[in-house]
């Protein structure tokens, strides 16, 4: 009969593998803070440009048109970079950083061209984040929870877009609706920008796409061409909401009222 060992080796507990925080949740909060920062700036821009910087309505329309072009180009660039194996986290961080920095800098704008440059930069960041962010959310979610993950992200984005106008309206009603109040409101958008940056720091990367050199490109076909033409025509005919905000301002609404319009 075998005797038990006199000095059995103690069992060493194995620590569980470290789990990353949910990218879907983190990027949802990034969208919340970023949306809040955006809506602290966007509703006030028409009043700021036309009243404070004496810009023409043509200049306002041109700036918003260039913004839309920047959004589209950035989506194409970052989408292709994700497909070619670039880090989606790096692309997401860069894109968000461009937008989060450009918005508070509106407080320092002294001329219409500077506002135009900052708005186009914001457009590049706004469009550039879409593909890599969605890639991170999709990779983080399981097949049965993908809808919940994207729903959470969109919900927090919408809540941020509600919180921003409420916050900036409170600021303007407290300190006034003039140029100084507008610049202070723009500057305060740095607060939610910091919140978004802190959440972005915790986002983890995922395995990038590995391009297949033998992959044969499939033509998109006539339906895609028709859809592209239809979207392009709609984009040319569509009017920017900033012109509606400007019309409301000329009808007598204050900047604070425009923020929650």
C-alpha cells in the first residue's frame, strides 16, 4: 500500500484571464460625451458666424457643404484602411481626437476661414470614426448580442445629443446670449471632450482584417451605382439645418432658445 507523500506540493490558484472592458459600452459613452460636445457647438454656429463674425449666408452654406464632403471622404478613407488591416482602435482614436479638439477651438476663432477649417476638421473626425468604431463594436459583441451592442451605442449617442443643447442653453441663459457667451459655451465643450478622451483610453484593440492577396474584387454592379447617384442627387438638393437655425435666429429667437430648438 502506498503511503501519502510527507510534503505535498500546495495547489497554486490560477488567476483568471484578464478581461477587457466592453468596447460596446466604452464606445457608447465616448459617443455620449462626443455627441454632447458637438451639440454644445452646432446649434450656435449660425448665430456666431453671421452675428459675431459678419459672415454671409453663402459662407455659412459653403462651410456646411465642405463639412459634408469631409465626412464622406473620411468615411471612405478609414473604411478602406480597416479593410487593409490598419488598427481600428488607432483610427478611432485619431478620428475622435480631431473632432474633440476642433470643437472647443471655435471659442478662439476670429475669422470665417478659421471657422471653416475647424468645421471641415470636425467633419473629417466625425466621418472617420464610423467604420473603425463599428468594427470594434461588432468584434466585441457575440452574434446574439450584436443588436444590443449597437443599440446601446446609438442610445448613448442620442442621449448625448440631448444633454448638449440643455447644458449650453443653461450656460447662455446664465451668462448672456452675446458673442462672449457664445465663445464661453464653445470653450466649455472641452469638458465632455475630456470625458470622451478618458473613455477612449480604455478601448482595447481587436484583431485587424488580414487582407487576402488572392481575393478577387467583385464589381458592385448597377444597383450600387444607382444608389450612389440617388444619394448624390439628394445630397445636392438637401438643405443644411444651419440655414433653418439662422432663419429662426432672424425671427427673434435667442441663442439659448436655438440650442434647444
